[in-house]
C-alpha cells in the first residue's frame, strides 16, 4: 500500500485533538473503512467544526464513505467517530441533531413530496400536526411548496434532490450532511441552494457538503477537506491550505506601471523564483510572480513601492483558490474536478 | 427511564405501520397476495357448489299402502356435503392449501420484502436516517407485516370456512355452528392461521435480514415443513407446522409413510410459537442494529 503523507492542515488547532470540544464538533480519530479488500478511507484524523465544510475529491476518493461513516450508515473498520459528542451507533440520538441528504436518488413508490417528508417526520416521532407544519416549512425553504402534493415520481432529478434536502432539514437538526447536493440542479436552483446553505450556516448550523464543482465549493465553504484515494490530503481554509504548500510557490499578480523594473528589483532581492510580464485583457501591463515566501514578498513589495519610482495599482494572489489547490494536490494524480 | 420512551416508540411504530401497510396492501405488488389469498376460497367454493348429484326415486304411498305418486329427490353428493367426511376433507384442504401454501408463501412474500425490497429499491436508508431505534423499526415493520398477513389470510380462511358450511346448506350449517362444534372449529382454524402468520412472519423477516438471497433458505424451510411427516418425533418439533397442526381439532391425515408423533398440547404449542417469534425478532433486532447501508454490495 502506498504510504501517504500526513494531511496538510491550515492550522494545527484544526487537527483532531483531545482538547477539542467534542460536543460541538465531528471528530474522526484514525478512522479506516474497508469494503472487503477495497479501501474506502484510511487513517482519517479530522475535526469538523461549525460553518460550511466541503469535502472535495475525485470519484472514489472517499467523500461518500466519510459521510456514511459520520451518519452511521456504515461502520468504521478501525478508529472512532464522535458526532457532536455522540457515537454513530445510536441513530435514535444521533438523528435528533443530524440531517443527512444522501446521494441515493430513490423514494418509496407512489409518495408525494409532502407525504414523504411528513412520513419521515412521523417516523422521527413527531405528531401528525407538527409533522405537517415542519414538512410544509421545509418544503417552502427549498422552494417545493407549490408542488408538494405532486408525486415524487413525476419530478425532475433536481426537484427530487430538493425534496431530499427538505427531508434532511425538516426536523431542524444542528448538523447537516449533504452528499453532492448540487447534482442535477439547474444554475438557478444551484444558486438558490448555495444561498440556502449559507443561510443555514449563518443560523449556526454545521454543514458538511461534498462537491465536485470546485468553484462552488470554494464559494460556499468556510473550510475544505481534500480527499484522494481514501486519504485526507489537506484540510482547512482554502487560503490556509494554499499558504501551507511550501513546495508550490505562490502566484501573485501585480498590476503596476513598470512591471519590468519591478521584476528586476524582485530578482535582485531574491524574492521570487519566477516572474512573467503579462498584458491583461484590458491592455494593462502586469507582472505574475511566483514567490516561495509570500509574506516576505508582500513586506518587501511595500518597501519597493515606498521608494516611489514604481506606481502600484493592485496586488492579488493568483492561485489561492480551490481550483489551484486541488490541481497542485490532486490534479497531478489523475483527479478530476 | 425506559417507560418514558414508550409514548415515542408507540408513535414511531404507528407511523411505520401506516407507511408499510399502505405499501404492502395497496401497491401493485400486493396483487399476487390477493390472488394467493383468493385461491383456497375459490377451491372450496367450487367443491361446495360443483359436485355430483344423486337422484333418488321413491314411491309415495297412502295410509293403506297404495301407490299415490312417485317422488324424486336430488341430493348433493360431494366431499363437503357428507357430514361424516367433510371435516376431514376440509382439514386436509386447510392443511395443504391454506397453512402450507397460502400462509407460508404469503408470509415469505410479505415479511421477506419488509427489508429486502427496500434494499432492492434503495430506500431503506430513509428509515436509517430517522431518529428511531432500529429495534423499533423491526417491531414496526413486523407489526405492519402481521396486519397485512392477518387481514388477507384471515379473510382467506374465513372465506373457505364460509363455503365449507354453505356446502351442507343453511340449516345444517347453523346447527353445526351454534349447537355443535362449528364455532370452536372456526376459531381453531382462524387461530392456526394467526399463529402461522406470527411464526412464519418472524422467521421470514429474520431470514430476509440474514441472507442476501433469502429465497433459497425459504425453499429449504418449505421442504423441511413438507417432509415433517417423515421426520422422527424429536425432529418434528423443530418446525412451525408441527405446532400448528397439533392445534387442529380434526386429526390431519399425514399419509401411510408418516411417522406418527403425539401432538404437542395447545398450552405448549401456543406459548412456544410466541416465544419463538420473540427470539427471532430479537435476532433480527441484533442484526439490524449492526446493519450497514451499502446497496451496491453486501447489506
């Protein structure tokens, strides 16, 4: 078996630690899951806190396995999982606080959207009137109230996805786990769903979302967990993970009036390993710098600007987005984004 | 502490029963169950109403012994019309047709599908994602299966009994039911059907959780139950059919090659079946407690 390096962590506090408040976190402690001889995930140490956390990785990287593990649908072959201070062996406790929108696109036959969510809430133990009220509220929240009494079988994939979202949030859980929730949604519904996720996170809920769509994951996540071949390869904020990648110099785009002169100064002070003169689409000149130590580069850039002979218009990191991080960490190993 | 959970569990079980009964009684898949339940009713109705007739002609004489006229009596002469053999014929029919076929295969269909069909349809996870104890889920599903089986097969048994009594005509039937042993017989047959649903239901629900393809073990059980008459008395007791047939008020013919065993008394048969049901449901609960959702592979 290939030896994998420990995952890149944006901050040491993010890593699993005994001091973490387990009642407010999801903690994986050395968790492995094997399906027979097939690896699901291996040696996962992870702590997930409030806000939106995205699990990102190519197909087969272990995203769904991690989600199924934290919701007790599968059991770890090794290691321990604590979800908001509970074990995953007691669904009757766990699912009072957890809602899971799984990827399985199947429903009981002949069921309507309202009947499905109401039935689910009644199995939770809610009384009929309360279940009706909560189901209505959840369907309204995902924009399905108008078609709530239609049969799910007549819905498009995106509509079915939203019914499953309603089922996951209907009992007002604290932790929401969404497996590829944007799959099958049209652009408008995707934007609405992302807005819903942000609103739920703003209400103090935990959201753990898996996604293939990097820019959407980047846009909605407070932190990401990058997975590849069953291993966590990085975790933390996208910018934090990017900054921790010492072997990949940071790309910084500098807009100024004299990029060539700036490049010369930068090289003279050994601030960059590479600098490229560019012309931006609007015709402005710019300099793309690859710096090993971004903090030192920014500090020295201030000094250069202070000398007054180069007019600086804008400075922005060019590769601290999820796409770049993903490409550096996984792309070279055949991952698909 | 435990007692506090009962109202919640009752609500959850009721919700599961409502969902499951709707699926098992009012779904297209239920058609096969309706046909199965109807089969013995139709058979007994045919035997009761389509039968050979015996035409007897006799002379009517007056008080002085003189011939007055001829009297023709048409008598129904089928197996269910003869009061001497009808109970035996019906017992045989009930045993072979209702108990060993309708109740057995009906329970296979109903109870094995409670979990297995949800795995095939990839919808079991919806129950697993609810805040419900898995033991409560087993109880809810079992009760739902029982409601379905009892409804259908009680009607099947009652329908067959209706035509059994109808075969002998209204007056004879009423006499037998109210003045004879008819009422006790009706309740014995219904009770055997109910206990059959209970025992086979628990067995097939549990088998549905332990075997990926439970049809093969179900056929093995079917063979074992059919060959029960050939088994030595000790082995006979490791079957459900032995305890059910022990309850029959009419000795059930087992054939010339049968090894005769003393019937188990009702005070052992009935609690025995109930205890067996409890043990099987406990095993099912243990199994489902550790069950994983992996629709692509082993459940």
